[in-house]
C-alpha cells in the first residue's frame, strides 16, 4: 500500500490550493492575506513568523519600517540595545548583517510574492476553468488592482530604503533567482504600474476600511515625485503637486482632533476622514507586535508608570522608548498647548547621555490604546490602534513643500493647509506666507508626523541625514552626533538576501 | 531432559537432531524431548548461547543432557535489525549491553541504563524528575534535521516526538522490564533501517516469559539534596551593595530595600524523597505459555518546589511456541500511566534575581498572602515572588501510553531452513494537560491567572514481515533475509486557551500523517567461519517528500576476518580473539519535524488572534505557505575500520575508526526574497563530516570463586566539521537570554557546528576586563559584528566512560565515572545577569550573581557577547557508586535477598564556574539542577 505515502494536510487551518478555490470566498481571503502581511508576522499569533532568521516580533512590517525611518533619525531612542539590531540602527552603525534590515527586506518581498501568487491564481484562464461566478468575477479587477498596488508599494519602499529589490512578477517561477532592479528601474516600474491600475482601483474613500483605493496609489506617486531628485535625480515636483491635489479632491478632511488619528478607535472616529491607508491592529483578532503596540507599550515612562492612561499595563515596557533632544526642541514654549505636543518632561532631563538609563530624556504620549470616548482597547498589551501609514496631513505638507520647490500650485492654498493643521492642533500661531520656508516645513513635518516612519526620508530629501550639516544626538554613535558618510543614504542589502540571489550586489560603500 | 549445566534449570527450545538427517525435534518447556533414533546415530543438541553437544546414541531409553553455557563471549547473541547474530559472526559495529552490564544507580528512565557504557554514545539527562535525555550516537549526523537515534522496542520503531504532559518518549517505559540493549553504530549495521538510521539505532529487548517460575520484588528509596547554589548576595550583603554601588552613575534608592534576609534559592528548592517498587513474575501460564508479568511504580519528587513525577507500569509478555517450536509467538503488551506536575523552571532564574531583603510571606498582601513588590493593591513592575509563582500554579500533565507488539515466527515444516517473521506493533499515547493558576496570582491584569486544558494523542502503527533462509553448503554458511515494513504516525490535539480570558480562543492542531514504507534484504555469507561478508539493501519511501523524490536506496556492505581462527594464531595464548572489520554504507535522513507537508502547495488561515479586517469586519486571511517540492533525502555515507580483540581470555574490546559524511543536508537556508512564501526554507544543501575513533576494553582482572573484579573502559574521540553550507554562508544560531534574538553560536564552513562566535575581551594592565572593550580584529576602527571570532564549540573532543564491578563473596560494589574533555560552555547566567544595571528590575531591586565582583561590569548589552563568559567545561563525574550484599537461600521460597545502598551524582571535578558543566547545547542558562541522591534498596528473588 505505497499509496499511503500520498498525504494531505490534517490541520483545519491548512488547505491545499487545489481545494481552496472551490470555495469562492477564498479569493477575498487570499487578498486579505496580502494586506495581512503588513500587520501580521504569521498565522499563529503575534509570536509566530513566516520569515526565518529574525525574531517574529521584529519582522513586523510597520515596526521595521518605523525602525529604519524613525529610529535611525532624530526623533526616537530605544532603550533596550541588547535587542539585536536596534543599537546599530539608532546609532547609525548598521552593517549588512543587521537582522532588522533583513526583516524589512524579506517582509516587503513577501508581500511581492503573495501578490504575485494572487495574480497567478486569478487569471481569466484559471477563473474560467474554475467556473467562477459573475459576482466574484465582477470584483476581480479591483482585487487584482489592489494586489498590484500592494506589490508596487513594496517596491516603492525597497527603492527608498535599499535602492534595490529582487524584481519578480506573476510571470516568474517560484524559487528562481530574479534580476535585481535599481532605483531607476523600480521608479519606472512603480510609476507605470500605479498608473496602469488607476481605472481598476476603487474610487477614493469608497473601498472597505482596511483595503486600498485610488488615493493610496496617488499617495505613493506623490511621495515618489517629491523624492524624485533623490531617487532618479529628476525634479518631479509638478507631478507631486498634481497627485496631492488628486488626493485632497478625493473627499478627505482632517480629523477633528489630532490625537484621534492615534487612538484605539481610529478605525471609526473622525480619523477615518483623514487616514488614507492604515495598518490594522486589534487587541483580539489582529494581534501583533507592530508599530502601535510597540509605541504605546514602549512610550510608557520608567518613572511615570503611566500605562493605564493609554490602556496598557501600568508599567508598559518599562521605558523602552524616549525622545531625542532634537524632536523635543521642535516643541518650544510656543507649542505648549499644541495638541501635537504630547511630550512628558516633568522630572526628566532633555539629555540622554546614557541610552540604557530609561529615566533620562523626555517621553511622549502620542499613541494610545484609549478611545476618543474614554474607553480602552480590549487587551492590555496588544492594542486596537491602527497605524496610520498615510494620512491627509502628510499630503498637505507635501503639497506645500512641492510648491516651494517649484511644483506649482498656489502659495495661499499651501499656507492654508499648514494653518489648517495648526488650527486643528489648537495652536493659534498660524503662519503667514512669508514664514512658509522649506526649513519651516521640515520642522513642521517633525511636529506633525514624528514617530510615523517618515523622518529618514525627509532628512535625506533635505540633505540632512548624512554629512555633518545636521547632527542630532547619538547620530553616528556620538552622544552629540557626528557626521555620517554619504553611502548611509541607503541601507546595505542584507547578507542573507544577497547570498540567496547572486544578481543582487551590495550597495556602494558597504 | 535437557538442562542448563550450572543451574539445572530445564532448557526449552533446544534443537535435537540426528546428524546428517532431517530428523529432529526441540525440547518443550520442561526441557523434555522425544526422538526416534537408532544405535550409533549421532544426536546433536544445540541451543544458542550454549556449546553444542554431540552424543552417540547407545540405545538408552532416556538421555539426559546438560548443556554448558558457551563461556566465550564471542557467541553472545547480538540483536541486529530483523534478526540476530552472534558476536563472532557480526560484521558491523554493534554493541550489546545485557542486564548484568547495566549502569546502576538511580535509574528512572531506561536510557540511563546505558549511561557511560558504550563508546560513541552520550546521554545527557536533566535534573528534573522523570526527565528525558538527549541521546547522541557518534555526535549526530545532521545539522537542522533530527540527531536522535532510532529507538526500537521489540521490533517496534518508536516515534522520537513526545506529547505535551509527558516527560518524553522513554519516560513512560519501565527500565526494570528491559533485558538488553543493542546499539548499532556503523552503516553496515544500521543500513537495514535505511532512511532512519543515520544517527544510529538502539534496539531495546524486553524481558520474556520463561517456563519455570520465578518472581522478584525490588524496592528503592532515594533521598536527594542539591549540593550547590549559584552565588548571589545575601540580604545583608545586598543592603550594603545598594548603599554603596551606583548604577549607571546614579546611586540607588535604598528605600526600596526590605528588612528580611531570604535565600530565595533555598526557598524554591527542597530535599526530595522518591521511591520505586517493581514486581515481576515469570512462569508458565496454563503450563503451556511462558509468561512474564510486571508491575512497577515510580514516584520521584523534583528538587524544584511542586515538581513531581509519578509512573505506574503494567507489562505482560506471553511467549508460547507451537508445533514443536515451529511457530513461536511473542506478545508484549504494556500500559504506562505517567502523572507529572511540572514546576516552572523559569522560577529558578526568578529566585536568583529576587530581592533578598524581602520576605516570602506578607500577611497584608492581596496576592494570596505572598510578598509581592507592590504599591497598595497595585503590583509594581518587575519579577514576581518565585515561591508564589510556583505554589500558585498547578501545571499538571497526565500521559497514558499503551504500546506493544505481536510477533509471529514460523519455521516452515518442510523447509526448516526457512523462517517467516511477522511483527505487528502499536503505540498510542494520550495526554491531558491542565494549567491552572490561583486567581490570587500577582497581576494587575483584569484576567487573573490562567486556566487551560489541553489534550494530545499520538499513534504509531507498524507492520513488518520478513523471510529468513539459512543454510550451510559445506564450508559456506549463508543467511538470506528479505522483508517489507510499513509504519504510520499520527499526531493531533487541542487546547482550550485561557478560559478566564475572553480574548483567548480554543485551538486544535493536527500534524500531517507520516508514513514510511521500506523493502529490505540482507545476505550474510561466511566461509570457513573465518571470512564473513554482509550485504544489505533497503529501499525506503516517505510521505514527507513529493512523489518524484520520495524513494531512496540505502545499500551497505561489510567484510570481517576472524584472524584468530587462522592457523598461525589459533593456538596463541596471548591473542584469544582477533577480528578485523571493514564496512561501508549509506543511510538516510528524512525527519524534518514541522515540515511534513512542505512539498505541497498549501495555504494557511490565521488563527483567531491572527485575522485581518476589511470594513471593520473580521476576515480570515489566507496566506500561502512556504513550499519546496524538490526536497529529498539527506544521505550519510559511513566508512568504518574496526578491530575486535581478545587477550589472554580475560581482556576483550574493540577499536573503531570511522568517517561519516552527510551530504544534501536538510538545512534551512535563504531563498531569493520574493520567490517563495518565506525568506528561508528547508532545502538539501550542505555537507557535514564526522570523524571518530572509539576504543573499548573489558577486563576481568580477577575471576575467582570468591572474588571477581572487572572493569569496562571506553573512549570516544569525535571531530565534527561543516564541509559545506548553503551558499557558503554563515548561519547564526544558539539563542541566548539577555535581550531578544541574540545568538552566541555560528555554523560556518570548515568549523565545528555551533562554534561560539564572540568578541575578544580587552583587559587593563592589572588584568581586569575593560567593560565593552574588544579587540578590533579586522582593524577597521569599528567594533561590530565583523569583529566576532570563533572560539571552541560545545561538543567534547573526548568522551570517556569507566565502570567497575567488584564481587567478593556476597558483597558487590560497582561505580562508574564519566569524563568529557574539550567541551566549552557559555555561561549565560553570568553573561545576562552579572552586571550592576541588573540590580534595577524596572522599578524594583533585583539580586545579581556575586560573580559580578570579578568583572564589575555595568551593562549587559555591552558585554553579553564577550569571550569572558565562554569557559572550558571539561569534567569528570562519578555518576554513582553502589554497594550491595546478597543473602542466598533465605527460605525455601525466597531464593535471595540483596540489600544495597548507593549514591547518585557522587562528585564532579571541573573548572567550570557555573553550577554544572554538563549543559545542553553548550549554553548554560539555568538548567534544572541535578541533585545528589542517596539510595537504598532491596531486591527479593523468589
């Protein structure tokens, strides 16, 4: 009876692909799997991971994105430097062996693989063969466009962070060694892809919460155009302005309260008017060690023990996160009542001379597991707070910056957007058009968007990340900051990723 | 009647044939036989293990024969796969250990009967009650795949995976039921088990029924005490330390100190009392069926508070023969009931670190009257009281196992040279686990503690059958064997989750079935009893690989030459035995637990905590699972040269040289990102080489009527080296405590597996280590990962075992010693705890090891990778010493009583600074300590 060697899975969580698609709801669930890769690290709880050689908790998409974009810059300090990789990221000492960089590279590429797989499984030929109903087939163009959008988004982040990616589409075989695309190739692909799917994507704010619509594609395009000088050495500010306008015309409005964007009910409160794309988190059904869980537990102070205020255990993670001096200084005395200023400084020094001393340095309370109505999330560790990956305030700031950089549009409109953010923040110090400068915008971005995984990209665009013209504390491992070599504008390709694909070569300087 | 010469016990099953005819019979259970013979016929009596006897029939009515045991060990029966052979005819590296050679002492689980006894076999058992062991034969031939040997009980290969709630696969087996072990080491011996034999095979033979009545009763009591503690500060020392020692530049808050002086290690550890009782009866049931029945109970207290192991075993062996012994049936049925209470070993670390100035109890505490760091009714951050954590939790596991097999052996009536054997085996373990904590447990969480219930069931069904043909053609003896084997394993279970927590959900799991099918054959040819050839072949199929890769072929061959039978040595007084052996073979590996269906195109849905949300409604996301349809067998080829020697009829032993090369290693390695559903999948890449020398000697120094002294010494030299890795790339491994995801070991081409990868510590002029200062080995002025260097590895270069038995009149004394040389251990206790910043445990104070005084280091993260924590952990241990006295012929029914006493864990000599140099995997992160145990027992024979 050698036929017994043909086994099938016994576990009810696992299904063979040949059986899976006999059930038509599977298409939407597989699509949800692509989105879920941004929130979850595995299928079996927050500690499980479908990536290897990296701790499950630290391979979560939003979390590693926060590490590479915010922790590496002038806004954040992680106290537990014995968590591998964190020391090298926040002191700008990283090497190609850094596990967090492997997590970033591998997690984003997993999104690409999952999207490619979805596209392979939903070709007309396959749908015909499976006799898929008209109802599902009618939804398929949007599903496929969303899969391509998620894939393009991954390539966008790879372009920004590493300057390179393994390039594969649904036409490539599994376990192959794909070509490596550089920034220019990725820029071209992402741009054309996002434009190609525009007709199939669901209109702005018309899709289900948690799924992406046209505005998400516009947002990525706007960001690419804003940074095009960095990526491809071309000025594309006009395109940036026009895509910002497209988003703004999509029907978004600012949340009534700045902090609504960062609360446990930001999937239902006024933030839903502002947030363009969230990474979902739920204390019960979507548990993860993602950016909101980390920032809410991590920002609980070692002295203050103020976790219950933000809906987690009193001690949280014992003071894991603090604020670098440069961020604290953005909120000088004129921002004392600005709702964007959530810094807690009482009894603390602004300086962090010893990173492991959790009592030094300021802390902040931007994210919360409390709701806008005063109740709390269901769990005391895993928060309900979704991570606002893209939101309207960023678009306002991009519009203003692109305008100043020669992208057209209207100065009055730009100033109006900035003042709308200030007014929303209960800050009466509105600005005049004369005060709208590029340096002002960088600072205002810091005040509005800190700890939202944008900062490194902003500083690079302002030529302040590497070199020595702007040194923040612990930059380059100096307690007052020292200059960084220019090759630090992109991260090194992780050793393991490079070894598995000989077509990938190391970035210059590493 | 045919009887045994020395004891006059009747011998059943003795072959009685008239020479040069086909007329023959066998003795019955009482040793009686009947045969028709003519005057002048030569009647041949033969029985394995006894010297054959030829009698010229002279017409008498009864002919009583006494057979003499074959003194020469050479004819000792050695159980090999699908059959047996004699030591003289064996061509492979096989060692047989029978009950009189077993290691003595506090034997709770069967593998410890072998501890230190066999060259090339290492057994590492933790101190927790009833705990399983890490068994390695020749170091293990895999890196990512299993390194466990195949264990076979009476023909039933058992699953190497245990169930929740049980201490392991051997913990349910009563060591008292075991008659012998055969350890198959080289490929020529193991290849008959093909795909599962790369890490060696241990065949366990249980005791059988006998025709004559006998009974035994064994009782054993043991008293255990831990002899050592990890040095931490006492209450007063700690108060002084807090007053004087600044941490990170600021002085500590003395108001956090208490007034008590508590030794928390003393509070969580205890002296233990344990007992074992075994009854066994052998005899003939209905005067026809040789039967053995056994009953055993074991109750072992753990040194860690609350931990306890209890086991009850029932064993039944029925061994009848029919049709003049043409048909033999062996039934072996066992029931085992294992009840465990597990003590949370995490509390050992909590006790080390708990503030020694605080008391155990605090009447005002809302947490069950135990002291906790708190602010009113609110718990402060930091470690919780370890005594409370142990006593307020009941983590209970209950495993019931039934296993056994039914074996038919039929010798064909018309072709007595042909034998058919059929073996049906069954093994099922069902377990229940209950994890219950008091609702007064220390927490600020609205969910108070845990209450969960789990079940698990593993089954293992085996069927095999083979034909065996043996015949002599003049000077040539041949034995041919061919057979088929089928085995299927299942595993499933579930857990309720925490029933007090509305956010916790029940879950179930079911592993894919594992099915293994094999076809095998073996030919043994012996010429003039001097030149021996064995050829084996097995073809195995596994359900773990896709259809195109699932079959593998595993051939082996061996030659042996009994030189001592050659004329020029035959009469030597010095060399009583000399045999040269050479063997070569290929074995396989397919045991990749957790990847049983990785070749299939699968999707996995998220569990109830791992869903996604569309439109604020939960949707179960489906994520494609990693896939490798090309996975195939890992292959190990072994070449071996061996010498078996005997000197002066007193000294025997062997010397083996071997080299194993495992290729196509089942190894988890990177795949190009974006081309699979993980960044790394199990693949066939890499090569591991193991070279070794094994030496053993057994000597009867004195063998007299009143005094017998013998000793056994064995030595193993092992060198393991990675020849090739996936993509030539280093793999970090060996996770350590003290930060998430830190690794201290590495896999690198050209090095031993799991070599330590550390920073080279810098010292000041007076020889004190400088905190966080390391040698910049690559000279780039930056100290980063590229400056870590490789130093030593956890495996011993040399493993020695020594055992001696001394009998003087009725007095017996035995002891054994074990030594490992060249094994290194990373002291993770010191590396993650002995830094001043560890005194601050969130907002409370914590104790640290006094070894801090050697380094005065401040910060863990600066020093955790330093080579200062890597230590030579070579050791010499006396595992046990036992003294006994036997009273013979006490009464008509009571044949003997042996009273004995002993000590387990007598001493350890080592330079290692931690608690015990014998750690698992070279990383010492607070093992469950091994107590010193005083034993007393009595053994009654009826």
